[in-house]
C-alpha cells in the first residue's frame, strides 16, 4: 500500500510539473501586449515582396466611396513601386558608371539617372495587380488592400532601349556589364 501511494504521489507530482511547464509556455505564446490587437493586412507578406524577377509594392486606401478607396490604394502602390525602382536603378547606375572608365563620369551618371526616371515612369504602364481585397469598416468606410508588380526584365529592356538610343553615351555603354550589375542588385532582394 505504501509503495502504491508513493508511486501515485510521484506520478501526480510529475504530471503537475509537466502541466505547469506546458501551461506557462502556452501562456507566453498566446499573451499579447496590453492594448494591442493583431491586425490582418491583406495583400501583404513575403509573397508580395520584391524579388529578383519582380518589383512589388502594396498599399491601403480608405474612403467613404468604394472607387476612391481603390484609386487611393492603387496610386500609393504605384508610387511605392516607382520609388523602389528608381532607388534600385540609381544604385545600378552608380555601380555601373564607377566600374567603367568614363572620362566624364558626372555627366554620364546624370544622363543614366535621367533616363532611369523617364524609363520608370514609362514602364509603370506595365504594372499588373496581383492582389486586391476590399473591406468595409464598422464606420461604413471602404478599405482597399492592393499589391502590384512589374517585371524586372521589362524595366531592364526598356532602360536598355533608351540608353542605346542616346548618342551621348551609346559608345561608352556596355549592356552586358549593366545587366550584370542590375541582376546583382535584384539578387539582393532575395537576401533581405
């Protein structure tokens, strides 16, 4: 009888310790900071990040009017996309110009950057929507969540055509080296 009681007490003690240990882990993982609520953001997350193949951006628009909410979201997403493209192209241009031996680096850099801005604006016509969700808030307002993308190859092709047509730099422009620099920069999106 004494042996059964000792085994029973030992078993209950182990069970109590295990239950306490599990419960504290569960409480830690489910607890959230006071006053905070988890929010779902549609059309967002890793599958909507820029990668080596596509520039991507997402945004939210809100309005009393459903179409205005959509226009706001699309405008903000396109603006973010354009900024990301211009930033990337600026880095590529700087790297490309520095890696070559141009006598007039400053002038060439300005021409490249100017063409990058023009190319970005023109290429934005090829933007496609990859996610769109609309909700209605408790206040009766509409919210549009949107994600857009643009092919990196389309941007590179358009940029190459513009550079090849510019007489000031055609003789000094090396497409293969430029493409290599561009691809290295796009690869970095995979590592972020």
